[in-house]
């Protein structure tokens, strides 16, 4: 049997545990209540463990998970204050969660892939739904088409890292574009740049992890003759550059810095040198730690390499990559904060379309699936005797926070709209949710307001297990008292 561990804490550390800690957990997530929906207000997100898991597996819904968890905790707060053991509450919520998951699997709809035209239409609708509550909601149709293009042209594995995003803080959002290939920012300010070709067809690419700069050899040399040492340093560098040139590579990508001499040498011979990104994954080849074996099988290739200038920034474009399909978004925007929001919005849309493309089932959004589950759990809890009935009923009522908060954020009469949804759900109608555009309710599945069925609503069980926190005191720097300066 393992002995009880002894924890040594810093003097002044505050420890909170038991029922007071469980009650205090309710206020942790309240700050994000006004975030969801097209009319929601942006603020700092509290990314807890379950939100990070939601983002990694689904790509969207991190705020919704926190919102639901906060409402779940608020519903069970009276039971905790009355002394009901947290494990009983957790067991009831886990039961309700499993019932909800089974219900989702039963009513979710799978997107058919046979008709490519119809599939594309559905994917664009899903992307626009994901973008409706983001900063670029006014341009959701424009970005949805690009997102679907990028995801549908990927390989069957659908690797997310094969879609890149480059940000240009100039121009309008509508100037953003999608490039079929690898794109990254480059610097081409060196002598002879204007005279060098900016485009190569059937390009051979050398991927190096070799330092191409003049390196002092005097510290490891045996002979201390100044001229011999200097000659050796130059000979070593030029020997490397000559071997690279003889490999017939036109573009050199290096993980380590290249000096001015190497850059000028390669430029004079019609070659380009730049940093290594994800080009190896798309253009084949392998990273070499030496220039002594630059054979054809270790060199990458692409149909076209092009160096262009976009709004004052110079970019390298590798298109026609043979090894893997890859795409890059060139996003144009203004302020840095808006640019970050644009990048995040595009990422979320990519994740949603990717999940739907993988044959994951979808459900109606904007509160439709939450109302379906709420009505189902409420009916299920009625015949159950004892505490389980109250707790599962509390779980069912908490699910209504999603449509209620969407209405609050949009300035609608939340009570009236949620009551309408409850009436329709009680009559057996499916997929009724909040219609943000018309301040009413609508069949959101027919309106293509979709979201993936993978929803981590069991996050409440994780939060309920947190019944103790330890807080370190704020560190203070003691300043010695100043000594008065006498006059002697």
C-alpha cells in the first residue's frame, strides 16, 4: 500500500478544497457567456484542458464547451450546497452524457460523397456556418469557397499541416487568395537580385542543413600561418558551393544561415537560397547534412518556382509539387489583431470542412441539437425515482443555455424563442433552432446550419472532479530602507 504523500508548500500558500471549492468553480467560466453567436462580444478565452481537447479534435466549439460546463455547474450548485456528494452528481451527469451521445449518433446525418457537386455545396454551407460567428462573417461566402477548395484537393489522409497560412498586413480581405503549393516569405535583398530570374520551370531543389558561410578555422588548425589559414577558410566554403552548383539544383533551402559570400556566389550562377519550411513534404527529397552526396534521389522537385512581391513583401511560390498536395492561404488584412482573428476563423472553417469530409456525421447548429437533447433527457428522467431524476433533469435544462445565450447576445427575447423551440421539440419536430437573421426559429438543418456531431459534453465530469486548488502567494521583493545622506 502506497504511503500518503506529504506535500510541502511555500509559506503563505492558500489552499481551498471541499464544497466551497466546488461552489467557486461555477464562476470560472461565466466570463465567456457573451461570446457565442454572430452578435457575441469577443474577449479573452479561458482555454482549459477540455477546450484544448475540443480544439484539437474538432477545431470549433471551445467556447460552447466552456459555456455548457458553466451552466452545468450552476445547475448542480444548489445540490452541492445541500451536501450531496460530488461523486453522485458526477455519476448522474456521466449517465446523461452517455445518453446524449447515443442520441446524437442515432439522429446525426452523414454527408454522401457520391455526388461531388452536391458534396461541395454542402461543404460550403458547413464552412459558412462556422464563419457566421467570426470576425469575417461578412465575407463568409468568399472564404468558404477557398476553404472547400483547399480541403477537397488534399490527399485522402487530409493532413492539416499541408494547408499553410501566410499573413499580409496590407489590402482588403477580398484580396486574399489560395495558392496550390508551398508559399513562404523570403528576403531577396542582395547584390545582383534585380538581374536574377524570378521564375524557374522544372525546378530542382536542394534541402540542406549545412552552414554556408565563412567560418574561422584558426582555432582548430595545427599550422599558425595567417595566410594559409585564411586560404583554408575560403577553400572550404568554395568547395561546398561548387558541389552544390554541380548538383544542378536551382533553389537551395537551408535550415541554418547562409552568409553574404555564399548568397552572392549562388546568385551569380542563377541559383536561389532560402529557409527550409515544409517544402520537403511536398517536393520530395531529403535534408542533407553534407554537400558531398547531392545525388538526384535526395533532391526535391517542383514544376514551377516563382519569386513575387505582394504588397511590399517578397514571397517564394513552389507549385506543381509531386510528393503531396498542399495549399497556402495568402490572407490580406489591416491591423494585427484583426489579422489574427482572420487566421483563426479560416483555421476553424478548415477543421469543420475536414471533419465533415472524413464522413463524420453532422447535426443542426444554433441550438437545434441542444434542444433535441434537452427534450430527450427531460422525458427520460421523468420515470426515474430518486436523486437521479433531479440531476438528469438539471443536465437537460442546462443544455438550453446555448440557444438562450445566442438570443441574449443578439438582443432577442430569449425566453420567448426558447419556449417556441421547446413546444416544437415536444411535438416531435426535429432540428428547430434559433434563426439569428430573422429573430425567430427555423429548421436549421434545411438552412444548412450544420456542425460536426463530435461534441465533448462530458467535460462537466472533469470539472466536477476539481475540488481543491492551491494558490501561491504573490512574490514580493523586499526593498531595504534607504539610508539618509548626512552632511558630515
